[in-house]
């Protein structure tokens, strides 16, 4: 099948403002008064749903971003596809290939069932993928199972100890200078929960069904680092992934348990389903010890962010006005969607505990609270200088349970390009 783009409306019998028309072996996308990239992505999805898996993009109306929009919509988690791309400038062709390689990995990894992708597999896949791109410019360190306890990574250990599969902390040090004294520009800290049952605060089945995707933050940051390296990143970046299941057994976390973190903070666990913040705390303590210029964490942390923004935007939180604006700018340049939600000192006051320094959730069940902002505030207790140079992203746009006009069911890969762009923008500062 051939696919072309036209700015002329389809003939009347295709219906008013028809997006697509067909003539023998050629389909046409009609761009009239619609946003071209959104229209092309929707067309990609419609064509994919028809079962067409081989397609050649023809004509000269295609460019890098239009090809990319088509790929995003055409992607299917169930079927391979074969797209013949139009002629593009060499640099655009390379960028398109890099985006496909990276985002395909991210989407596939997130869509993989939890049974096939536990913490250990996630870590091994991540190492394999990053090293296929970074070659000799990176090193890694793994801490797993009992070693986490021995080294006092007690958030990650406590959440992970109730699974038959060991929790794992992965640190990948991308350092093209090869000099261990080189300062680190970014620490990227990702939530890699390979399945979130909620623990003893068990999720109901509707909410549990998509929880294989609770490692989206880790996958998204891996993709961002990989794409930034493809685009020529030369500064040192450390990726810290906190990988675990959140399960139930006789040794699981219980309500009221207290975790004593390495930074001196104690946390009373008042909800075992707020596990993301418990494991990220360990990653953020490590990040603070490294003393990078910037810390960015990504996590599917709250359903509250999804309630606020749907699946359309990732939620951004920061005390740092300038840095937040720069991230939004990076997103706009990549045609991706991020929306800033509030994070202020007042949110840090909602975590009081009767038995520890803080609780992992707001105690009182009867009032409605700003769940996503309070989750972000919780993380701030584990960052030395939380008011500057730190961004938290609650990945509300990474996964659709059902397909929609623009996206197949499953992972979107949204955010990878924005974060890659942001890493490179700050490298040049
Ligand atoms: N992984 C979930 C958040 C989530 C749910 C992300 C659905 C995407 C879709 C997280 O671990 C969680 O369960 N958070 C709780 C926190 C609450 C207990 C304060 C939530 O948001 O319900
Ligand atoms: Zn949870
Ligand atoms: Zn979770």
C-alpha cells in the first residue's frame, strides 16, 4: 500500500472533512484545517487497525516529524510492520532511525508482561540496550536482594522482599571522558516496579490490570539517555533505576512499619501501595550523594496525576521555576505534552507521622488532598537541595489501557524525545 499526503479535501463521497481516502493502491491523508502531526498520527492508527502492515510513504509532503507521527500511530504491540520511508535529508533519516530504535525498545519493554519482565530482566535488558549504544563509554553497578539490605537501601529492599524475584538497584554511569573525577551533569532516577499489586493495601482488579507498566519511568529515562547519546551527548550522566515487584507474602511490608533511610529520615508506611516513593527515596539519596548539577526522576507515581491530566500529558513538578520552564520548552520543541502541577512548601506539611519523621501518605482518609503534589513533596525529603535543579515527572501519559484515536493500547513512549532534548540543552548551557 502507498500513502501520500494532500492539502486538498477528499472527494465528497468520503464524507465531510474525511481524513483518509483510497484510490487503488494509494491512500491519501487529507490535511485540511487540522493539526498536521495529530492528523497523520490518527491516520497511522486507522491504517494499522485495518490490518495493513506494509506501507510505503510517497510524495514530497513528508518530513521527519510527519514520518515520526505516522510511526507513533501505526505502531502495534501485536504485529510487526514494514514501512518504506520517503527520501529525507541524511541527518533527518538518522534521527528518525534513532527515534524508532529507542522508542520501539521503550514501548516494547513496557508492554512486556510482568511474568517475562521481572526486576532482574528489566535490569539486564536495560544494560544490553544502553551498552549497544554507549559502547565503551559506560560502566554499571548492580545491587540485588540481600546486598540491598547490607548496604541499607531499605526502601527498595523492604518493598521488594515479598516477591520471589529479587529487587535490584542498577546504576549506569555514562562517562565518555573516561575520567572518574569528571563531575556528573545529570542523575536520572527511575521507578522500575515490574508489577504493582499494591501490597497489603491491595489494588482492586481494575487498577491492577495495567500494573505491568509501573516500570515506565525507568524505561522512559533509559530511552532518553539512549536517544541523547545517539544525538551526540558528551557529558557525564548517571542513570539510577530502582527495580522491584510490589507483592504480598508472609514477609511483606505492613501498615505502620517504619523504614530508616540512610539520610537519617524515618518513614512510617501507612499505605503499601505508595511504594514508588519508598523505592525512589533510595535512588534519590544516591543521586544527592553524587552531587550532580541536575536531578530528574520519572515515575508512574500516582493515579492522582492521571486523574488530573488523563493520559494526554505527563505531570511535571519542581520548586525550580527556570528549570521547569526549560523542560516545558524542550517538550514543545519535540511536539510532546507535559503540564506543570503545583509543588510548594505546603505540600511537605501533609506527611506528618505519629511514630516517624514522615509518613508515606497523608493520614486522614476523609479529606481530598493533592495526591500527586504530596507524592512529589515526599520525594523532596530525600534530595539535599530540593529547591534547585530538581525535576520530578509523574508519567501519566505513558500507558493506555485501551486504544484511542492516536495510540494503540499500551505504552506510548511519550517523553523520551523531550528528555533527550532537555539533556542536550543543559549540556550546552
Ligand atoms: N503505580 C501506582 C500509581 C499509578 C496507578 C500509576 C495507576 C498509573 C496508573 C502507585 O504505586 C500507587 O499505587 N499510588 C497510589 C498512592 C496512594 C496510595 C497515596 C495511588 O495513586 O493510588
Ligand atoms: Zn502502588
Ligand atoms: Zn506503583
